[in-house]
């Protein structure tokens, strides 16, 4: 249950999420934050801090030297649950030495006795203690509109495209990104919104106050972000991340000037906008991320997009022909998301689109068709929706994409080959007219989850694949 009520200190609104009314069960898991309409008393505050300051989330009694400092800390927290939870999340990441707890006490003791200042300074302290690689990831939440449900898969793709992720041995960039997100969640800076049927994090959100901090910090300290709700805002020039929201669009070719060279990411978050023409992209030469997925564009793909040779993430919703677009120029592209905003006009895609060398994630509409790459693409991890047609090797020879981990296909009968899906972990078949599936577990040695949706024509599921089936 979630709702919001005015805080009794100054009328500001506080998110309330609760499973029950017992203070002892506060912060029982990282995906549920508990905030109350009243201030907590000292004992309630101490119980909440004790639980959030331990990595396992269990209520425990810290050693005496910790308790003395901890009770002084909660006294400075003024009984505000959000402040206590954030401080507890920070303490949980430290090395559990009394001197570090003493440092936190000293820092928050310098705050003046006002709700707003204490809350902001608490977030500032938590931000200060973040590792460098997590600071950019946290501030990046500011590009999304307030109170937005953020899908984890999209967020991770964006972080990778932005270059936030430091490579590690034996881990993919996406796996490292998930670790980053879990770290932010454990610090109580990010909240889990939804989980999948297998309990993996599906989407997340940011508390309003934390979102406001990200916006302010990115502008004040880094001067890297601009969120605009006006038709034209000259102050976006020179910013690295530009987020345009709620009907803001300019078609003037002079909209971006030479100072726009600094822009690396451009987002639009208005799903009620239809466009027959688009501005000139000629000045955005260093753009890495272009998310136009919520804008309904009329005529294929804006021609100048293919000249953005540094582009790593492209999401576009359009109708018409895309097959004539010279997408092969986008040699740095990692994520490609192309969809039609009406089923009446399916997209026609270039045959060689999957030959781009650095592609990691591709998503097309069902009904769109393309060919598998001509050469082996070891980087490609996710592919949907892909149309498999008859015995055409250009759509059936999946040995060209040996490291696929997620695949969505639609297919008239299917007999997989050995050695095609050695890395596939997640497999979704949805709204398919598939009748005969001649497969066994040996075809999918790494499979963990198989989801079937609305496959009414499938006569029989292979017996040794039944154990992988999950309801979503």
C-alpha cells in the first residue's frame, strides 16, 4: 500500500509505504521503505537505524560503543524516517568502525534545526560517500521525469552507453551495471518498484526529494544536466544531458547552435506528440544517446541521424520505410530500439542492420523482418522480436549470434540446431502461432527461464523444457 500525506513539520509530502504498522518491521527489505506521518520517538528511531545499518536487514543490538554513537545520530535525525533510513543505508556500506559512525554524527550535527536543511544535507552526505562511478549513475536518474517508473533493463543499457561502467574480469558490462544498481538500492537512494516472477528487480523509482537533489546537484556541481519544460531554453546549450518534457519541441533548424556540441544525451518524455518533420541534428556531432521512443514520428527515420557516428543508443518510434536508412554508418551503436506507433504500418528494416559490430541489444516490433548477421556477432546479447521464416538460413542460423542471453522470436514450425543457443538464459515466446516445437534441453544448455504467452496453437511443450517454464 502506498500513499502520501503532509508531513507535520512543514506541509511537504512524504511517501508512505507499509506492510503493517509495527515499527519493529521497518525496512524489512530493501524494496520497501517505511515512512510515517509523525516523527518517530527515540526508541523507534533507534530500532529503524539498527535495522537499516545492518546489511542483512535484521533487527540486532550493535556493540555498546556503536549504540552510544548511534543513539546520538538518531537524536540529530529529528525522528524523520527518511533521514534515518538514508543514514542507516550509508552506515551499512562502511567498515563498521566507531570512528566512521562518529564522523557521520559530526557531519549531521552541523545541520541547522530545520527539516529541509537536515534532509538535504543528509542526502548530500550520502552522495559524498558514494564511489565516483556511482555518483554519475545516481545523478542520471534526474533525466527521467519525477515519479517515473524506470525499467531496469533500459536503465542498464543507458548506463553502458554513457560509459559509466568500469569493466571487470569475467563479468559483462550489464552484470556490473546491475551490481551498481543494487549498491544504490542497498544505500536506500533508489527504491525497487516492481519485481519479476523470479524476484529479480524489474523496475525502480526515486523518491521525489532524492529526484530533486539529483537535478540540483547535476546543475550546481557538475553543470551537466538540463531538464526543460519550455519550448525553447537557451540554457540547455553546453549541457551534457538534455531532457525535454511535456510537449516541448522545436522544429527550427537553428534550435541547436555550435555550443550544442557538448550535448551527449537527448531525451524526450512526451507520449502525446506527433511529428511530421524534425529539426536538424547536424550540430549534435558527439551525441551518444538519442531517445525519441515516446514521440510518434511520421516518416521513417530523420535522415541526419545516420551521421551521428558516435551514437551508442537509439530508440525511435515511427512508421514508414526504414530500410533505405544508412544505419550501417552508426558503427558505434550498442542499443537499437525501433518500433511502429500503429500496427497498420509495420516497419521495413535494412537487411544488414544486425551487422553493426558493437550491437549488444536490439528490439524490433513483431511483424518487422530482418536477417541474422553475415559474420559472427559475439557482442549481441538480446534480440527481439525476430521473425524466423521457413528454412531460410538467414533467419534460422543462430550460430552467428553465439552469446545471445535473451531472445524473442515468432515462427509457421521450429527445429533448433545444436550449438546455436549456448548462452541463452531467458526465452520468451509470445502470441505465436507456433504449432510444433521440436526441441530439447540440450539445445538450450544455459536456459534458466522460459515464458510462454498466448501460444494457443502449440500442441505440446517438449518434456525436458517444462522445468524452465515461469509465469510472468
